[in-house]
């Protein structure tokens, strides 16, 4: 899943803009730790940012929804 997120980030204009700004200013985080790049992933508010890709976001939701410990099992 992380590989899919890494590949998709190049197609999300928000991520492209944030990463370019971070590189340009040579800082590790932007806007008071709201955005951060860590190990080729973009974090927003300390969580992995899933690029604006409908299929990828649906897959992430489905993976977390279908886990019995965190999902509701369709009930």
C-alpha cells in the first residue's frame, strides 16, 4: 500500500506543491508541522497523506474498514 501511495503522490497537485515548497525552502516541515516529508512519504498532521486518487483512497478505506478490530463487519 505504501508503494502505491508513493507512486500516486506525483499525480496530486497539492502534494507536488508542498514537496516543491519544502525542497525550495530547505526545511523538513511546513506550516508549523502540518506538512512534513518523511522517508518519501508526505505526512499531514502526522498521518500519511493519501493522494487524491479515488481508487487508492477507496482501497485504503476498504482495507481499514474490513479489519475486524477496527471495522464494524457490516453491522
